[in-house]
C-alpha cells in the first residue's frame, strides 16, 4: 500500500494498492472496483431487475394511438388533423402535471408497489377505451392516461440510478429503451392483425379491440411485477448482507449525498441547479423530434402503403433502431463518452431527415426514415444515462429527473402539430422542422459536454 487519500466530503478512503488498483473504504467496508464479487453482484442485479422492467415497458403502448388512427379511429371520431394532434398532445399535459409528485412519492416508497400499480391503472384505462365514442371522450381519456403514466418512466430512471454506477448505465438504459422499440414493432404487427381480424367482433370496432387486448395484457404483466420487481439495495431480500454492503459501497462516492433532504429542499435544489434547465432544454428538443413515431403509420401511408401493410411497414423502423441503439449504448459505456455518442447520433439524424425532406424516391425516403428513427432512439436513452448521473442524492435526483422528463415530454404538445394531413404525402415541413431541431440538439449537447463533461457527481472520482 503506497498512500491513502481521505475524501472527507464522502467519508471515503481512496487506497492505492501495490498492483496499481484502487480500494475504497466506506463505512468500514473495503470496496475494490471491478472485483469478482462486484461482477457477480452486477450480474445478479441484471437478472433480477432488468427483465421485468423491460417487459413492463414493452407494454407501455404509447404509440398505439397512431395505429388506432390509421385503423379507423380518425374516421369514427370524425377527427380533423388538428384534433388528432390535440388527442396526442393532451396526454403530455397530464404527464407534466403529475410527474414531480409521482417521483416524490417513489423516492420515499417501494418501487415494487408503486410502479406495478401505475401499470395496472393505465392498463385498466386502456380496456375502458371501448366506451369512447367522441372527441371529448378521447381527449379526457388521454389526459387522465398522461396523469397515470407520469410516474413510470422517470421512476424507472430513478430506480436504475440507485442500482448502477454511471459507467454501467448507458447500455442498460439503452437495453431498457429497446422495449419501446419492440413495443412499437410488435405493436405494429399486433395492430395489423387485431384491427383487421377482430373488426366488428362483439359489435366493437377493431381499433377499440386493440386498446382492450393491449390493456388486458398490461394488467397481467403488472400483477406479475408485484412479485418480481425489487426495491432499493438496502431493502432487497434476494441480496445477502454482504451483497447489500457491496451494493451500497460501490455507489457511495458522491451518489447518495443529500438523500436526507426533505421534498421541499430537494425541489428547490433542483430548481436552483442550472444543470436541471440545461438538460431539460436538450430533452425537450429531442422529444419534439421523437414525435415522428406517432406518425409512422401516417408516413407509411404517404409512401403509398395502405391498410394493414402500412402498419406492418413500421416494424423495420423499430428493428433498425433497436440494433443501432443497443450497439451505441454498449459503446458509450465502454468508452465513457455518452455526450459524444449522443452528438454523433444527432448528426446522423440531421443527414437522414435532410434526405427525407429533399428526395422523391420513396424507397430511399423509407430507408432514411429508418436511420432517422435509429438516430432518435440512440440519442435519447444515452442522453438519459448521462443525465441521471449529473444530480447528487436520491431525493434531489428524483425531483430533477421528474422535472426534466416532465417538461421534456411537453415538447410532444407542439411536436404533434409538425405533421398535418395537408402536407401529405411528402411531409416536407415536418421533416424540415425535425432536421432543424435535431441539429439544435447537437449544438446544445456539444455545449453541455464542454461545460459539464460526462461524469457528474456519481461514480468513483478519477484521480
């Protein structure tokens, strides 16, 4: 042993061993980063945490509204283009209003109870969509659905940040995010089969059966989650006492300081932190670009595909995005360059959407819609893995994540109006706006990387 450096702020001893590795002594626990014990622990956490979270997110069918539109909802409810945009955007008003309260509750409660309960509620509501027969009913349904779903995604981000170190988050959030891609791809296949195959069954339109079946499956998965989903490291039954100590020690450096804040103190700390506003702006821009996913079936119709084929043609978009986003998530963790990975994805998105806006060949446009979608779904999860490491303490981090996610998703309110029906079939305005916004995101990411770097407070300080 050559030297000992005491970090009084975190009560951590950084001990340099003879072999050049580092040992951290926290609260009497000797933690050696990268040890076999830690690797076994991380694999165990992965097995118990990620599959259920992933499955829960698969059944967060947020884009099924686009499938329902093409499948007859627009005609049945007599929706104009602007009214459909209202149906889309009102969801995010409810989402914004309830996001911070939900994460405040989650930070002081059990994720194994809170997250499945949220899921049961949105699944049950989807089943109830059978009774919607007017614009007003659909707007009310979407508003309340946003209020209910507000607690899920930021809650998952908080939970993951309480189990994993920053260098472990990118590939896991990217993997988690693939659930939305599988949901989109599977949802397109499911929608194509249900809407056409069950049309009129029980005097119910096919698009309503889509909501009923997906909602029922969601409730089933949520019930299973009550028995499978873990809580936090110190309260999880499937960890031994030694594993609990290791799980806490490896996250101890700068990660949980401030956990004893009250809700009010944490809320004010989040508002005063300039990083909250910077990351909120970036996320808002990225989400405005991401609203294209609600219009994929519509864009497929613009490319000449009709009916069930338009639903099925959305599937390759999600498959391409899945492969590219997972590969980039793994690489971001391997290199430690989250911000540069997001920047690269945004630049690829700019090129893809320029081609979509300017080229007339439908095959080329379809190809670059796929690559543009991959750029979006690469940038968002890796951005999130960067963002969650930038805030100190569980309580403060919970509220910061909720604020950023809530106001970020508010972009979908205005993003829903980028693709009016009058712009069919080429939707040049939508692609042009999307190009400009993802270019703006690239600039903001570059500036934020320059100002704040990648690491934030969490993780082991580099010496």
